[in-house]
C-alpha cells in the first residue's frame, strides 16, 4: 500500500508554459465555434436554446483546462474526478442529438487538452462534415403524411356513409382511435388516425367534414407539418 502511495506521489507533472496554455485554449475556442455553427444550422424542433449553443463552446475550453491541469498525473486525475463528482447537472436534454454535440464538445476539450492537435482538428472536421451531410440529405426523415382528425357529430345522426366516403377520398388509411360522449348534448366526439394521400388537401378535408350535417369542433393535426387546422 505504501509503495502504491509513493508511486502516486511520484506522478507529478510540470505545468505547460503560458504560451502553450493560451494556444490550446484558443484552439478549443476555434474548434468549438464551428461545432456551435453546425448545431444552429442543422437544429430542428422547438428545443433550441441560445445558452446551450454558448455552452458547447465554453465546455470545450473548460475540458481543455481540466486536461491541461491533469497532464500525466494519476494523482491529479483522481483529485479532479472527486471534485467534479460533487457537481450535479440537472438540466434535462430534450433531444438525443443535443447529447451528441455535447460529447463532441467534450472530445474537443480532451484532445486539445492532451495536446493532440491533429486528432482534435481532423476528428472535429470529420464529425461536423458528417452531421452536415446527414442533415443535407434528410437522412432518416419519414414523410408519412400522418394526421389526427377530431370532430363532433350527433349521436343519432345518419352520417356514417358520408363520413366514410369523405375519408376514403382523402386518405390512404384511416382508423377510429377514440369515441366518447361529447360535452355537447346528444353528440359524440370522434378521433381518427389518418394517413393522407397528400397534405396539400387537408383544408379540403376539413371543409368536407364540416359540411356533414351536425358536424362541429372539427380540427386536423397534421403531424408531418406540425400544424393544426
């Protein structure tokens, strides 16, 4: 045990010079900026956060500082690991793609911090080019023209044949997913899962459903376009 502790004590490392520290911090910043630009340009959805973009750049620099401080010292690595373990990050990551960019930011900091500048530059460039390529070709995107149609109809009305005729005209597939008593007296609330032939006809679909005698509260959520009519 004493021999192990003595070896830990011998694992000291001289701190890099000031020009070296400044160079590697600037390199982390320079590589972090394209990372943030690609994230902003390719982000899709409602979870965008300006503070997250700033964090991507700053995290790369912070990890660089940590790695420069650790160097080749096992004792310092254990000490910093214990100190960082006290920090709790409770901000939820809503998009798994955000996690990928966070990992790349950490990778930039690690590679720059261990002064492997070639791996940092080449690795970052390849990953960002891959991200731009996948975004540009819309890799993994599904265009199903799915939607949910909701409306109310009188419970005693003769509307089944006309409703099915309208749905067959506009939809490749439709299925009743919900049927319940409406707040309107003598009416029922319907919810249909649809797969439209063409999302460009959704306004006509809503108009034809509203034309059914007694139909009201008609709404269509087209999931592919994230819009409600």
